[in-house]
C-alpha cells in the first residue's frame, strides 16, 4: 500500500460553531468568540467584587485565555446538544462587551423549560441593559425555541436581580434551601418563573 489515499480514513470535520444574533436598540447578543477574551477578562477582572458574591466560585485561572477557550468549547458543545445557549452582550454604539446571558438546563419533552442566568460588568449596571437583553432572549426562547417556561433563581439579598425579574413579569414562586453553590457555599434562593402565555403581556410592557 503505497501512495494511495486511505478512502476509509475518517475526515476530521471541525464541529460547527453556533451562530445567533439578537439585536435590540442599544444592545445586541451573540455567542462568545475567541477574540472576545481580552475585553471579557478585563471587564470581569474590573467587576470582580461586584460579581463574585452572586456567582459560583471563580477558579483561580478563570480569566486566562486558556480557561476562556475551554469555556467556549463547553458552551459550543452544550449548544449543539441543545442543553444551553450562552451569549455575550455588546453595546450597539461601540461594540464593547458589557455582560453575559444564558439559557441553561434546557429541558425538552413534557417540560419545555430552562433556567435564566445573567451578569453585567459593574460600569454597565443601572442603565436598563439587562432588561433589554433579557427581553431579546426571552422572545427568542418563547418564539423560535418554542420553550414554555423560564425559571430563574436569585439570592434573597440580590435586590437588583429581583427587581429586574419582577420588571420582566417573572412571578415569585417559591424558596429553595441550599439551592446552588454561590461564592463557595450552597445558598438559599428565591425561585421565579415566567410562562410563555404570560410573557406576551410582560414583554409588551415598557421597562
Ligand atoms: C442583576 C443585574 C444584571 C441587574 O442589573 P441592572 O442594571 O440593575 O438591571 P436592569 O437592566 O434591569 O436595569 C435597571 C436599572 O437601570 C435603570 N435604567 C436607566 N436607564 C434605563 C432605561 N433606559 N431602561 C430601563 N432601565 C433604565 C433603572 O432605573 C434601574 O435602576 P434602579 O434599579 O436603580 O431603579 C446586575 O446587578 C448584576 O450583574 N449583578 C451581579 C451579577 C448577578 O447578580 N447576576 C444574577 C444572579 S441571579
């Protein structure tokens, strides 16, 4: 066997990367790309004290380029599997990355629900950017994705997050003891939910 191509060899095909663009008036959302690393890491480093009380504990290397690449690979795999959609948020005016928003734990079958996760860099808080971003993603979840319900959970003292969920029409539905590991410890959470049939109204209401 010399010089002949092995016709049985499997061609290595790079898996497709997810593409989605959701455009609002002041922000747009799209999946992260490798070239976003520096701006993303600088924003998160500058917002460390603002974010860490409300997020799962950061690994020591969490802001490195390698960790960002691995994060993207995980997000791309989960997107292809249909179990999550992770997007970065950018300002229309200058394309700066200002935060992130995700639909996690997407569950199909009889459930058709998912959980909403979100964060904004500290300088971008207090401008209504997350409300606009969440409205875009909720419309996508209940529209093309045909989900039926979005769950959200926040720490009882996360006033800004609670206010935002209420403004979007989320209903407080319960309380979960030691629900998720946040900043290194399992912590109680308030549970919220938004169903597709009540969202039409909620999304029409101005912020
Ligand atoms: C939760 C979080 C995203 C909320 O951010 P936020 O900027 O307060 O959220 P919104 O987009 O709803 O903005 C609302 C604020 O913008 C103000 N605002 C200014 N211009 C506005 C506009 N054009 N439209 C709407 N709101 C506007 C509102 O008055 C409101 O401020 P107020 O609460 O002081 O009245 C942010 O605090 C955060 O990232 N926290 C750390 C991470 C975190 O908690 N993640 C969630 C875990 S459950």
